[in-house]
């Protein structure tokens, strides 16, 4: 997994193709408010950013850890560059309040929901 704070890694642009799923683990960054958790810290800009990803149809699911120490998202993107750009452009990542670890993944269908 790769950790992102405020560093920029442009890398090579990949060609557009079939969408890929990415697991993102969001955790506290070096400027996260002390004595706070994701449950009670003011992260409105991050919440708006994630909400927009949902509205755009990219965010498939999100879950907050019970202890408030972080949360996960599963997001669709066409390229690895696109998902890294998505993380870098999160305003709370840019301010180093939160950091993210990205891992490509693929769905596993355990149950047929038809």
C-alpha cells in the first residue's frame, strides 16, 4: 500500500479503460486535531469531498471505525493516476489532517442478491 499525505506523485498517465475498484484507508495525519477522532473532529471539507464522490457515482461504500480512528472507502476510478489525484485533491489531505493508503481491489461475490 502507498501512503499519501501532501506529496505529489504525478507518475505516468495511464490509458482510460475499464473502471477499477480501490480500497482507501483514511487515518489521522500529522496535523489531525489532538484529542479528537473522526467522529468528533471538524472535517467538513473532507465530508463534502467524499459526499461529492458519492454524488458523482464514484464512491461505492464508506465505513467509519467504531473507535473513530479512521474509516474506509471503496471508490471506482479508471486509472491509478485518477485515484491518486482524487486522494491528493482532498483538502484535508492537502492540510495533512488526514492521510490515505490506497490498495487496488476487485469484488468477490459471496452471495447472489437477485
